C-alpha cells in the first residue's frame, strides 16, 4: 500500500511539474530591453512631395503637375492636416535641412512678419506647430554621407578614383514600375485632400515600397557596386539622420516630430521600429 501511495505521489509531482513548465513562456528580447519607465516618443511625417518642389530628387515633377500649397483650397486642406499632426503635441521638431539653411534665422523673420508666405513644409508645418506649442527651436537633422566626407578629406586624391568608379551612373533610379507609381502618386496629390494623401503615403505598405525601391534599378549595378554605392551614399546618410535625432533626445518626456521626405522616412520607419529606446507612434496610429 505504501508503495502504491509513493508511486502515486511521484506521478502527481511529475505531472504538476510538466504542467508548470508547459505554462512557462520564453521571454521576449523586449523583457530585457524595454523597462517600465516612459520612453521618448517619435512621430514622423513623410512628405509625399516637398511643398516648394526643389526637384533635387531623381524623379522630377513638371510645374504643371505641382500642388500649389498656397492656394485657398490647399490651405484649407493643410489646416486639417495640421490639426491632425498637432494631436501628437511635439516638444521638439526635426526637419530635413542642414545647419547651413539657417532655420532659426528664417523662423525669426517668419515670426516678425518679415518673410512672404513660403511654399515650404518648414514654414507651412514646422513653424506653424512651433507657434502653436510655443517651441523656441527647430532642429535641422539632415546629414551628408561618408562619400562626401572622403571627397572633402585631405586624402581625397587617394580616394577619388575609387569613389568615382563606385558612384558612376548611380543616381538612385528604380525600375519603370516604380516610375509608373510615382506618376500616379503625382496625380493623387492634385486630386485628393492633403490629409488623405498623407495618411495613404505614410501607411506601412507605401513606406515598405519606398524602401524596396532602392533595392532595384541602380542597386544592381555590377556585382556589388550598386549595393556599395547605396550603403555609402544613401543608407549612410539616413543612419546619420537617425544619429542626429538621437543626439537631440535629452529626456524621456521628449516628443519629437520628424518632418522628412518619404524616401528618408521609409528607412527611418524601419530603424525606429527596431529601436527599443523610443516609443514610435506611426502616422496612422495617432489618436
């Protein structure tokens, strides 16, 4: 009888142990990387088109197809877009510009009423939000790349032949299917309200495809030449932009609004999704 009870007890203990082990779950990396403290928040506005149409990108937009952001209708639509972005309540704003652009001098002229209305997202979005939330600084977060640095270095004559061969014919061009989509996107910007356009263009699928576009076309130049050109010219630039945003982050209470072109945001979206040190609020998830 004692043997029976002993066997029963052993079986019960083993069964309980198995159930307990089975109920345990393998921990996620986030259990180690993300604490319970608040994180600085980031929110990105990917520009479907630059309001001032500088046409510095590979894809050029003819003037006849450009949106007039200063027109009464688009200004009305812009107000709806601004009210949506304002829900984020930024404490810092980072724009696509370098220190040479002298954004703060332009803001002071804007505040003093000394500048004419400018069809530029820094004026139309960033400066408006600065006034609304009483912010005193706009941060320029754009960056160059290592190719430019090497061209400017004291040893540039050493690097130049290699860099010239690496970047020859590399102009970020994608394939024809993407060009057809870009053409369509241009018509969308003219026909639909701005908020609808921005929500569509900042959706996960569109951001993914803007990222993908750089893995086609010139990316396939040579064996690895296109890949190396992308890494050193384009990807490096966006990693540096991320680093600039990290440097302006000083508090877990920071709420950083980032206003950049779509192609930049497509890469930054991937990077911020991977970063455990920020709470990344995606454009269409804003409440």
